[in-house]
C-alpha cells in the first residue's frame, strides 16, 4: 500500500543516516539503504513491509530454530519480565531461570559437561572459553599454556580474540588487531590432522603446530563440529575423534564451537553427538533461545569446573547479562519446545529430504557440486566444472543464485569471500515440513 511505501521510505532514509550494518557493504548501503525491512514472521516465513512473504531458508543467522512467531517464547519472557526482568548473577546472586536452564543443559550435553558460564552471545562464549582454558592452566601451574589453535575456514566471532581465531581472512584481518596468542592451522579439516604426515599440507596442521610451538605453550584447540560461515563443511569421518585424541595426547583442551550446530540444527542436540566426541568445552549461543533474545554460554566438563572451585579469589570475568533471567527463561522454554515437539528428530528427517533435493540439483545441473548436509545445515558449491574441481573464475555464481532465489521469495545465503569460492548455504528452521522443503 501507499502508506507502507511511505513508511518504508521514511525508515530506509533514517536507516541509511543512522545505522552502520554488520557484514554489509557500507558504501552501497549508504546509497541504496536496506534491502528488506521485516515486519513480522510466522513459522518458516517472514513478511516484509512491502507485503511480500519470504521463506527464511537460513533461519536468519542459522539461529531461529523453532521458527518465527512462537508465542510461548514471548509468554516465557513476559512472565519473567513481569516478575523480575533483570537481576545480576555477579557477587554470588542467582535467579531461578538461570539455575533451571543450567540443570537442563547439563542433562542434554554429552559426557560430564555439567557446568555453564553464561554469556550473551557467540563471540563472548568463545572469548570466554579461551580465557577459562588459559586460566585453568594458570591454576594448574602451567602458566605458559596460552596458545589457541583454530582452523582455516572456522568462524568464531568478531571480538579481538575470536576474530583472530576465525580462519576467514576478511574477518581475521579487519582493523589490523587481534590476540597474538592465536594461531590458525593452515589445512582445513584434512587427513593430515589425523596424523597423515605424507599429506601435502601436513606442515601447518594442528599436530605440526603443537610440535613446533611445544605442547606446554598450547591451551586449546577450537573447532566447529561442522563449519558454518566458512561455507558449511562437514568434517571427514574420524576427524573430530582425531582432534580429541590429539588434545588428550598433548594435554590440551578441545573447544567445540557449537554456536550454529548446537540445539538441534544438525539433527542431534549437538554437532559432536554425530561422532560421539566429548569436548572439554562446548560454546553455545544462537539456537539456545532460537534467537528470540540474546544468550550464550560455555559449558565445561566437571574436572574443569572442579578446578575452578579450587580458585580462592574473585573470578574477574563475566558480563552484565551473564545468566540474564529473561534470556534464561526463554532458553528453558525453547529447549522444552525442541524436545516436546520432536524438532530435532524433524531436523534429521527433513535434512534427508533437503539432501534429496540437493542431489536432484547436482544431477540436473552440471555446475552444482559437493552438495552436503547434516540435519538442516546444508550447502553446495557452484563451479564451472565440479568434477574437474574447476571454479567459476569471473562469475559471482553464488550471489547470482541467491539473488534469483530472493526474486522467488526464498532467503538463502552466499559465501564467496575468496576468489573462485561460490558456496550457497541453506538452513531453514527445524519446524520445516516436507512440502516446504520441496518448495525450497
Ligand atoms: N561461532 C560460530 C560458529 C558462529 O556461527 C558465530 C556467528 O555466526 C559466532 C561464533 C559468533 O557469534 P555472535 O555473532 O553471537 O557473537
């Protein structure tokens, strides 16, 4: 309507003037303004101010796991807000929602990952895991164990430490800063990490970095069970178990960045559950509340918790919103919905349907290759000749496909941050149904 158009134009003008957007081209944005201004959402659908309805094919930022417009989550927030919207967990204070959620998370995490340090998001969680790992080694008298090893194509956030752990150059190099105690392994989830010294990329593997730097300098290795923002990469069989074994061999922490994978995205509660691996830390955020409010956490094994329990002084770490009661109340309800409605099982089943669709694309189009998925975390490559491994050199194929999908009212995501890379990601909410998968 004309009224909507006038409102859109007003907001667009104000947006251009007053907001710098994340992961957006600022020059272009200052010229053209926002592409969409969302108005409302229901299930897997989002409506924009222009009245068009889009399928949210990536759950916005892979986080809206239960889908949009779930009133029960709003009610959980309302109930908590009208009791006490915010109380702090500093100074030994506590609140029921954060305790109940911590107990519930202890039940759904693998092994003895039974204690949590709450944060407000993913970067904060990874940053906190680095600090907790390093201070654990301090407590143990191993004060030189400071190095964090991460992987190429890993995405771990944008704080000064996590940007350095991120193995995507644009993020890693931005603003020229970063924690120098973080090194990126060069190879990306290849067999050399499994100990294959004949692999051409062995030099620069996690193992070779540990051997080069000395295990007494290394605090932790951080990996995403399935890499997301690096272009959806499922590790080779045995990979995560090998990383676990490497960490055990050298007395190093294994941090699983489950910020995308956690809470059902891959068809199991956590990504590591696919390979029966118990890391020392799980970092969570996103799906922990399905994005309804900001919440994250670092979940750790009992031995790490107990080591902190020997620390007899003030622990100088924490965020104003650590254990935020409203966020935790939403997190608790979100987990209840995931389990009650069988959404993780649905993600597994619908993931198979989605993979069938990707297989169809791969059969039908010569330029579609490497289709891959676990549950509802899926991706594929666009290449001039996938069989020969020949990338498109000049064509922005992923951006083109995503733009064409957009014209057909489907929101999906391109990854093309290095020359020749053309990856498309699909990750709809876990409530998606078979006919909707077919539509996607
Ligand atoms: N780790 C992973 C695997 C992520 O995908 C993200 C965000 O996309 C982050 C960390 C950072 O989380 P946040 O943006 O909440 O700080």
